[in-house]
């Protein structure tokens, strides 16, 4: 569907095209992560849209000294770099917020791309790009070692991805204070 829509838009670049669409949602609910010193946000594919609102809110609230959050880690897993264009402007806006570099880290795992395909692509300096599948347990273990206060882990992505995050949290919950928040979008 996305490819078909793109081809239609490319074909009629200078013309007006009328289409119909359906919008679903909202799904789930909003969880406050304000009381956590460390917030780790896992996003799979379009799950990034759910997590970006947390990053923006927590960073702005951190700058106003109204949340406990001191560290925000966003881990986004995508198949190819094209997905970055979906949210590039939002990420750029967030990266421009005061204290971004001190508080936020963004790791982008690209599973179906090799380094030679990056040639000529503009990648923002604030992204830590890794051309591999995300090893969720390893990522979470690293976050636990650098944990500040209580930790919130949030996941929004495909079912299998969410399952792996849930399993990783379950393995570490007896060691540290970690709460898991899931936002599912599977059929």
C-alpha cells in the first residue's frame, strides 16, 4: 500500500490527486514515565511514532525540572534507511531541544542494509547507526549497567519484537527496579 501511494504521488507530482482514507485509533493509553530516572524506549518500525511523543515530553519536562528523568535511550529497529525519512523532521526538532545530547541517546538498528548502501546518504550526527539486528537483551543489559534511579522500559512494535523486549526485561527485573510498558499494534 505504501509503495502504491508513493508511485501515485511520484506520477502526479505537479497535479492535485484526491484520495480517500481511513484512520484508526487512538490505541492503548498514555502512561506517565515522569517518575523514572532512566527511560528506555524500544520502537520497531512505525512504533517510533508512539515513542517520539515520550522523548519530546520527557526532554522538555527535564529542562523544566518537573520530572525525575535524567537519561532517555531510544532504540529504533528498522529494515532499511528509507524508514528514517518518515520521522526525520520530528527527530531533527527533538534534537534541537536544549540538553538533548546530555539526556537523550538514539540508536538506530538497520537489519537489511550493508554499509555500501549508505554511500551518499545524509545521516544526522545525533544518530548512532548500527547495520545489524538489535540484540535486545544486550542493549537492555547495557542500559541496566548505566541505570539512574528506577527504569521504565517501553516497547511499541511488531509482536515478535515486543516479545523479545518483554523477555529481556523479565530476565533483569529481579536485579533492578524496572517497569515495562507495552503498546501493541498487531493484527
